[in-house]
């Protein structure tokens, strides 16, 4: 016994001596890591570092020489200052004043070549965007000319008083210019406008745009990563789990950072203020404070949280007496007339029932965000933060779900193929538009998508887990909560049939004790959530199935809207087939025109084209039958086949329901785009399984796929910057002009 103790003591002493006295130094640890992790891949790492360095230099050269083209083109210009010829009122500060009465500058008998003009506004005045109309006479025009039936005159340009780059306007003249006329047009102009001078043939300044440089560098990196011969197509995610997971995690992190940055970019809709962000709404002492954005109509969820905290389900605000006395309060025309007569306003886009206002949007976001936040802080929860949280949750969930399918239902998916399909699945499914407008309209849709993604992931994960019951319960809970967010998305619960039919019905696992427990975990959350929502509905409207949408005080009478087949054709065309309206001016996409032969009221907001016309990745879907036949020849099971079928059918059903129940709106694209894109991604996985590992067929297929993905992502990215009412471009038009100048560098 004593010998044993002695041996143990000696062994412990040796361990102690090694760990304390002979402990490796930091340098030794670094050397060890280098030898184990870096040395075997030294050649590859050096190649990547060199390639990134080259791309960095290329982006730098592009920013310096190409995007500053005007700087080099005008270096030899000899500017002509027209200050002495400006006939405007001039203040003691030596600045000229453009006023509502005197808003034109005209210069005659110039008789000189004019390549550009610079209108030098005082940058210290209140920022605003001005519409400038320029006319001139030259060797080809002896009078001022405008647009005619067959020609287009000099277009009006936007100039920001605080964006120097916008003050330089290139002109395309014929020979010498004789007369020049500059006029400030538009109704929404704040006069007086202070001006230093006007110059001809000005020298453009050199401008290094960090944003443009980073975008260029990012695009070059993407092009390098996804080139047909890239090494990432040789990293099989099944055979190389560590490297592939690192690549996926890195990509997801970048996507989440970009989405977060884009949301906070639209500061007028965020509702969060600090000393350096939205500082006009900062309370002056808090690290962060919230404030209301979007007007009274946008506070519905916050007001419902306040009401719930007091134990009631209707909003505190009392409807005006005239509304309570109306025979048909859902007639908008009649409501507007009475509002004018009485001068008493009513709440728009809320449910009105039995003398009270209600919120007809799904209640889950209130319980999830608004009520806890109000109980903790006494303040309104910022809706945009809820949209961001659920958008990030969706990105994580859909990436995990796609990874699960790629690893466990397919054998030959590479990291390159996964990322090539994951990126459009995230960027093209409509969530970026919800983030662009992070209002209470977007929040329930975003919540429904996030819960759906995680619900499907938990289901798929549970099918191969020892703890299936827990995964199934979590998945069904997420899927059931969709009913309290966006009820249309409940159709995704039908994916349960292809996922579980073979196991629980065909193989009769349902009739075993373990199978019965698992099935109970699949069903129980639906029962519990349904009971809660039906009770909530009954307490408000006396019906377990009435969500209150029909009582909405909106632009049309929802109680009489009903279902009409005539509304489907224009909706299907707008949602699926309409081509985008493309122009030559950044961001190159505009709202599409809309015409219909439906002789009734159509609810329609601006849209930007149908998904099958604008997202070329979806062009895979018409070949579904042939591709699925390949899958059937490979596998006896029909799981993936069934999932694709349910996704496509669900997408069509949701689009039709949206058209019938609400109308044609751009944010509704997020309801169904995700389903079609997911089906297209799975079809691409199937095609990949059936292509030879090397050869012309694979090369052609990858090049075609790369082109389809590029066009789809490009369209969705540009859509983020289309100017729209209520967005950053509308509230801060003078700042949006800087974005235009950054990317439209040649003007």
C-alpha cells in the first residue's frame, strides 16, 4: 500500500514539475499550433493571402482611377468663375440668395466651350435636395430646347446642398455655348438658398469613397470565391465538416452584420437614439433611449401591450362618437366625410368592433417583445429592433436547415455549392425589404418566417436524434406560434407529411410506445397554442376562428371583400410573371406599371416585378419533374420529393390567399418567395448529385447556376436602394443623393 502511495506521489510530482517548471512558453504554443494547423496548409494559405492582396490592390486601383474618372478628365480644365455675372441679391456674408421669386440664374453671350458647371452652394445652410433645370444654347441650338415628341431635352438633376460631388454637373454641348440658364424647380423648396458662385469647366475633386471601395473589394472577393475553378467547390461538407462549418459560420456572420447595418442605415424608422445616432431624439442623459416613429398608426402593438398590462384586450383610445353611431363604420368614404364634418380623427388600419379598437395583427410579437419590454421599462418597444432580431433568427435558422439537408440527405454538396445557394436564399426571399421597412407591418411576417425556419430545422434534426421528442416538441411549438404571427404561413406545417409519413405511418412507428410519445410531442404544441389563440379570439370577437381582419378600418370594406376569382389573374401576374422596370439611373430599378381588367376595387401598392421574372434562380422550377425523376431513381424514399412538392404548392396557396384577403403589396412577397427559393435550392442539390464529379457538363452547369444566382442577388440588392415613400431616401433626400453620387460616378 505504501509503495502504491509512493508511486502516485512521484507521478503527481512529475506532473506538477512539468506543468509548473516545464510549462511551454507562449512562443512554444504558437509554434505548436503553427506546425499542426498552418504548416500542412501553408501553400494554400499563401495562395489565398496573395490573391486577397491582389484583389485589394485591384479595388484600390479601381477606386483611384476608374471611379475618379471625372477628376482625371477635368485636370486640365481652366475654370471660369461667373460670380461677377450673377444677378441675385447678395448678403453681407458675400453669399447670393436664391428666393421663391428670384430662383433663376441666366448667363448670356458666354461664347465658350462648356464641359461642366459647378453650382457652389453654401454647405452651412440647412441641408436639402434641390431639383435643378439647366438649359443652354450652342452651335446646334440657337434657342433653349426641351423634350418633344421625338427627343428628350436636358434632364433635370438633383443637387444636394451638403454633397459637394453633386454640385458638379457634366454637360454635353455642341460647340460653343452662348446662353446658359439655371433654374431651381419644385414646390418643396426651403428658400432662401445661399450660393457662393457658379463656375464653368470646373475641376472635379478627387474623392476616395470608403463605402464604394469596400463594396468593390467585397464584389471582387465574391467573384474570386465563386469562380468556376475555385477550391471551395472541392470542399465536400460531409467529408470536411470542420472547414465547411467554418466557411458557413463566417458567411452567416457577414450576412448578419450586413443586415444589421442596413437596418440601422434607415435611421428614420429605427426608433432608437443615442448621443451619436438619431441624436435629435436623444433624451440627453441615457446611454440609449427609444422614441416613437411612424406616427400614431404605428403604435398599435405598443398600445396593445399597455392595454394587456391593465388586463384588457382592446386599445385605450376611445373611438369618436360618430364612428360608434355609423351604420357601416367600414366604409372608408363615409368615414372620411364624417371625419371632415366633425373634425374628430379615428385610428386607421385597426380593427373596430363593438365600440372598441383592437389590433388584428398576430398577438405573438406583443407577448414576445412589447409586453415584457413595457413591464420592465414602461416604454414602447422599438419595432425595428424586433424585426432585426427575427431577421437574424431567420438567417441562422434557414442556414442551419439548409446545412442539415445538405449533410444528411445529399452526399456530394460542396461548400461552394452550399454558399452559392444559401446567399440567394437569404437575400432574395424578401426579408431585406422587411428590414428596409422595419414597421409593425413587417414584424409579424418576419416572426412567422423565423419561427417557420426554426420549426422545420427542429423537425429535421429530430428525425435523426436520440432525443426526438424534445426536438419535435420545439419544432411544433415554433410552427404553431406562426398562427399568432402570420396565419398564412401555417401551410408550411404541411411539410410534416413528407417528413414523418414514412416513419410513423408506413413503418407504423406511431403504434409503438416511443412513437406515440414522439407523435404526441408533434401534436401537443399545436393544441396548446391553438387553444390560446382561439381563447384570445373569442374574448375579443366572440368567435374562436375570428382573428379580426374583417373589422379592419382600412381603404376598403373587409367585411364585404369576400373571395373573387377575378382578382387572382392580375395578382398572379404581378407576384410571379411581371418583368422589372429597369432604367439607366441608379439604382436602375423602378416600380412597375399596373393595369387590370378586373372591374372592381384592387388593393395595390408599388411593386417591382414578379419573382419568376426577377429571380432567375427560380427558372430551375419548371424542370422539377425531370429533376425529381433523377431523385426517385437514386432513392426509394420520397422525403425530399415530398418537401419540394409541399413548398411549391404552399407558395402558390399563400400568394393566392394574400391576393384575395389583402391585395398586391411588395412586403407580401416575403410570404411565399422563401418557399419557391427553398424548392429551387433542393432541386439544385439533386442535379448536383447526378452530375459527374468532373467534366464539361459540371462546368457548364456551375457557370449557368452562377449566372442565375448573380442576377437574382443583384436584383434583390438594388431593390434595397430604390427610393420609396417613408424610407431614408424620402426623409433624408439630401443624404440619399450622396449614395447616388457614390455609385453613379460617371455623371
